[in-house]
C-alpha cells in the first residue's frame, strides 16, 4: 500500500513521516537513494510503501532545500 506524507525528522538513517491523516510513522529509505546519492530533506513530500514495514520509496520534486553544516 502506498502512503503520502511529509518528512518531519531524520536521525541516523531513520526517517519520521507525518501522514496526511496526522499519524507519524518511522521508516528507512530504500537502498537506491544511497546508490544515486539522493538525500531526503526535512519538509519533503514523500511516498512511503507499507510492505510489512515502512520504506521511504519516493521524494516529490522540492522547491528548495536548506543545508545545515555538520
């Protein structure tokens, strides 16, 4: 099942997504993001797949992204 939401927090490869119904779920990103050097940013509209566990599957086009130095 495919769910839509907004990325609200990312800690050590674990991402927290607020779904449109207000529920907050945690998930990991699929490996293809790492291979393609795609980094989810807080505030991104995302697609999450429920395959027995939640997996961050897609990131909608973003308008901008603020980078915070490490």
